[in-house]
C-alpha cells in the first residue's frame, strides 16, 4: 500500500530541504520515490503543516533499575497522575518517572519515534532490555556504562595495550546489546566505593592509581578504532560543583582529538565568580565547542518544578542528598561495575542557583553555533521530564517569551546572566536538526532522522502555530515505520519499536581473562553474563544492527 | 534458553539465584544446597489441566478461566511466585480485567518497599559485599536459614578483589539464631522484642548521642558501643538482614532504623545495606509492577488505571473480607496451593503442587528453571539471572497462559 503525504512543508535538513512544499510517498514502512503512476492508496492532505522526521531523544533515562528506584521514590507523582488504559493502550502513572507504556505513548504523542537510555550499568543490562520490551512505539537503545568497571580499571592500571581495551569494550557492547558507551564520572563511582568523595580529572582512582583522563583517552580511542558510530558519551567528573568548567574543558582535551560527546553540560558549566561563588561558564564551554568540531554536546536543560534526579554518579548524588526535596534519597553500589543514585529535586525559579542553572542551559543552546553538534535534552528526568520539550523549544524559538520568563526568575540571577542580550531565535530547520537529523547522525542511524528515499517512514506532522510550545506538544499525525501511531497526541495504533545496537568485532582472546574475572570474583558466572540474541528475541524485541566503520582522530 | 549448558545453570529456589549449578546424569549438582536439591528433586504430581475437578484440555480450562475473569466485578490475582515474563503477562491481565494484583504473604517485602518510598535506601549488590566488605553486621535471626549459600558466597568467599582477610562478622540478634557456620568476632545478644531498641541505641551512639540511659537496662550497651566503633572503623561495612525475621509489626521500623544507621556511617566511611528477599522472584515481580504501573505491589486496576494502597489492596485482607469475587492464583517456584476461598478460583500451578480442593479451573504450568527457560531477579534487584530448562517438560509457561487469556478478556475501554 502506498501512502501519500501531500502538500506539507518539509523540514529535512539531512537532505538540505528547508520548508519546501513537497509530497512524500510511503510504502512498506519506507519513504519511496514518487510512483510513476502518481497515485497512492491513501492520501493525507497536509497543506499548512510542518513535516519532519520523528524526534530522536539522544539522552533520556527511560528504563533500568535506577529508573525503577526513582519510580519507587516518586510515589506521590504516580498517585497524582494516572493514565487510563484504552482499547489499544495500557494504563500507567507518573510524570517525572512515567511507567514504561506511558513513556512510549507520551513520546509518540509528542512526535518522537526514538529514545535512548544513556546509563545502563553492565550488570543491569538483562533487566533493562526486558523492561524495554514494555516501552512501546518508540525505537530505543542503550549506552553501556564503562569507566568504573573494575575490569577496565585493572586493564588500565596494568598498562594494557589499546587493542586489548578495544576487545573488552567490544565484548561488553555485544554482551549488553548496547548502541554506545557512556562513562559517568570516570573513576569516580569506583572511587566512592573506596570512600573518596571527590575526584578530579587528573586525580588518582583509588587502588588502580590511574587518572580519569586516562579512562577518557582509552575509551574515546577504543570507540573510534572499533568504528562505533556514537562517540564516547561522557558525564564529566565533578557534576554540579561550582568551578567544574575546568574539568569539562579538561575532558575535551583528554579526548586528544578523538570524537567525544559531553552530556548534560548544563550541570558541568559552572564558574565560581560573584558574591555567591557560583556563576555561568556557558560562554567558555560554547567557545570550546565552537572551536572543536569533534565535540558534540547535549544540554540537560532544567525547567522549574518537581522532578527526580537519577544518575549512575553515586559520588555526586551522595553529595547532592542535602538538596533532596522531598527529603529522601537512594544510593546504591553496583557489582564492581557502577552504581546509581536517586535524589528528588524541586527546581525553583526564585532560588538563585536553580535560576542560574536555567539561564546556563539556555545560554549554551544559544551560544553554540552549530545545531548539528548540540542536542535538545533535559536529561530526563534530571533537569525536567521529557514532556517539557515543547516549552523548551518555545524558549529557543521565541525571544519575547524567553525574556518574559527571564523576568520571573531570581533577581540576582537576572542581573548576572547575559541571556537577555542574546537575540538568537532557533528556526524550524534548526529544531529539526537538533531533534532529528543530528541525533540520528551522531548515533549512526543511517535510515532515521531524515526523509530521503529509503529512509524509515518515521514522520511527524505538526500544525503550524506561532506558539511553538503548542505546535510541538502534539503533532496532528505521527507515523512510525509508515503506520500512523498517534493523532493529536492520542495513540491510534499499538506497536513495539526496535532496539538499535552495534556489534563491533573483537579478538576472542579477551574472553579468557574475563572468564577468570567473572568466575573468581563476580556473582554471576561468565557464561551467564552476556545477553544472547535468542534471549532478546524471546522478549519480542527486534534488533536493528548498525555497521561499525573505524575512524581516526580529528 | 532451551539448551541446557553442562555447567553454570541457575537456581530459582531462593533470592540468591546461584548460577554455578550443573546438570549431570544423576540430576542437578546443587553444590551442597539442600533447598536447591529439594527444589530440583520435587516430584511431579500432575500435568493435567482440570475444570471443576475433571480432566480438560488447556483450551477448555482457559475458556473457563476467562469466563470467570470476565464475569467478576473485582478479581484478585495473587500468589505470584513466577518468572519475569510471567509477571509481565499477569500485570497485563490485571490491567485488562480491572483486577487487584498483589503478591501473597509479602509483608516483609512491603515493609521494605514502604521504607524506601518514604525515606530511601543505601544498598549494594552481592558483588560489592563479596569483594569489599571488611566488616559484616548480621541483624536479626539468621538470614542464612532462608538463603542457604549466603555466607559461602558473600562472606567466606575465597577470592575477593579488595579484601585482604575474611571480614569481621558481628551478629546483632537472638543468641539462639546466630548465623550458622560463620565465625563471629562478636555476638550482641538481643531477643526479638528488643531488636528495635537495640538498633535505636546503635543509631544514637553513631550520632554521638547517649543511648538508652536508664530506660534500657537490659540492652547490652557496652557491646553495642563496641559494634558502633567497629562499624565506624570499617573501610566498607555491610549490614545484612532478612526483614522476614524482624519482629512482627516492627519490620518497617527496624528497616528504617537500619537505614538511619547507614546514613550516619556514610558521613565518614562507607557502609551499605543488603536486605535479603527475592524468594520466588518476588523482586522481579515488584520490578515488573514498578515499570508497568509505577508501584511495586498492592495494585488495583479497577478504575482503569493503577492505584496503590498498602492496606486496601493487600491480597490476604481482600480475600478474607469478601471484597473480591474471583481468585486467580499463580504459583510456580513455591508449590503452594491457593487458599481455600468461597469465590470462584483459577489455579495456575506447577506440577508439584498438591491442591486441597478442586478449583473451578486448574491449569498446570511449568516452572522456569526446571520445565522451561526464563529469567528471575536476584535479591539485590539489579541482576536478572537467566534460567535454563534443567528438566524440560513441554508444559506451558505462565507467560504463555497469560497470553492465551488476554485476548479472551473484553477490553474494558
């Protein structure tokens, strides 16, 4: 069956199309060339509508043990907001940590067709993937957390060859069915287990006596040499600490020219100026990003209101427990390979620090010039639930709205920020880049994030509205793999997306020391650790395997 | 997961989920665990599905079960000793037919969950305790009774990464129920009724306050003081308990006090909690409820959306009060028959379960880890353990039965 999407304004930056009025044709889940006959079995008249590829969220905590612990802490959130089941949909609850089905429906209702869980602890992989079988409609994938795993730290401590590190990274990515690798406070989660409370990029990780800088070097290089499309996804050391901009800039340097992605940089762009010794360093980070084409970032914007922070960074979360609102928190040490910490937060516009965090995030969006290298995230749920995206898009596209919001925040924050003087307004083309085309490109999803011939027909159709928040809240139509799955925010077809993975090659010699490590020290045996493809298939999850193409440093 | 590896199969019979068992010609080598040996050796009593006590096909039993669930105003789904896929299928059923779903006799787990909901947690997985803990405090009656290889795996393990010598083990609990087979550096004898007060005293000492004063003459305060010092001096302490052994009615208070102790200790050093649980995959069932609905237990879908209330939706209370009008009982890892109920009962049970009375529908299913493959979550909640079919039988799984029932229940949109 051929479906024609007729007369819409197409925003397809990957193919250089910026608001042109064109017809799209879809058959068997793919975008096809206009059929010679010019006819279609079904036509959607889309005059006056903006048409984009489905949104792709590069960093959103949607599944895994830590999200479930966050759900447990956020009992009030789940009591206050409950979603009824429908004839096609499952019921659920919650806003900051919605239950799995509701998460998928809300993403689809907002025009998104993929969301990536960025912090999968290796030992939690099996459980995370099982949970993602209940995350409907959207495609998904995970970044496995490395850099606090004792096996890797031991390799680095003993001066292992890069090839051996590459083999380990590749083995781990396959074993955990990952699309990317993230490092969280490299070395810091391990250090916290040895009772260290702070770790700088050139500090020594206890026991192993290697520096976080070395972890970043080894992992950025490994991913490049293995050809994993997504560069190392880095949550820097010293999250949330005034003055941490030096650590963040040091992290860029540590990559030594290899591609690197810095995540939720809003939390890592703090200076120490002013009476309160807390200031924006957004301009310094923006300058570094603008000058280093191998660097990409996502922002982790905060929005005011109640949420919960969920992170692998136990060191930071333990430190931040004093800000817990309501006053309860969880910290867990995990299996010699990671950890997790949950701290509920209520960001207040009249609180100086929170207000400045809000301006820092927006400054980063507006001062980083290349929309291909900055991604729209709230680090869901850490800065705000992902359902805040439409308002965030309006803040970026509408200077008057932004300046009106600025007038509401803590007065001292208003006086120190440069935000009010920044004239830039994002265009629809730039929004399509940062929420669709660029995430697909940086993740190596060749057939997603664009509307060219052969692309997957993940398509969002928005009614144009000068109020961009309203426009992006609920597209008129959302197609997932060619099937209309949501209409004006309501789910109209149930489906289960794919899980995107890469399967880099490795020398199986690495399995020998790994077997010894697991069987002698870990609590799960080596042969039971990896997820198998039949096991994943049993859960109903289909894998989309993306090719690896080795690359060199910039 | 249908292939049986020669070694390294996992055990579903307690929350430790040991995965170093092997299958040989004479059965499963359970590495000396009596609980696992009994579980794997369980005799099969019946593979037959029944309707009203008479033999029936699976389809006939499913139709009767579906009819009961369709006709019920408020069904109760309980038992819930099932694998992860089974739990996923059963929560889907509850959502479809507006049922209450809650694990049977899960008071200790609910206490622990309640403390986490209200106050939080400070915990670690098995691998951390086994590789780091230099001081281990066992609280309450011996948790090793229900978790037989606990100490072998986490305390006296031979090749830890970061521990130079076996940890110093202290027991704070009834002197008649010490951790069995474990050398102790100290025993702080506290009978069950005084456990909460002893924990309060320890907490007070750690916070630099006076403990007990004249109100607690029977508490061994000097020994509790020594224990406080030992925990403060530990590099990485671990507190292990099984809330099921805590005094009735005080489980949540004891757990909350342990959390307070952990919080005090972590200001200067490291100390983690390891609450045991997870028998019958109870942790896995809780996780499925959390991700599918937003709460870990005591859920009601009657209003078309999940609602959680630890008192109203407790399965034992609902069945006793007559508020539910149908019972769907599902139990595989534990060979437990459904409670005799006055409401129409559907029993989905493993072959080794003896039924006292003939339920309206009886569906015999396999047990994950024995009859078919599957996955369960360990007591430490993070690690999902794959189960192989140690003795494949061809019986349907809970998940497959739930999948047969689901389309037969009218969607109550």
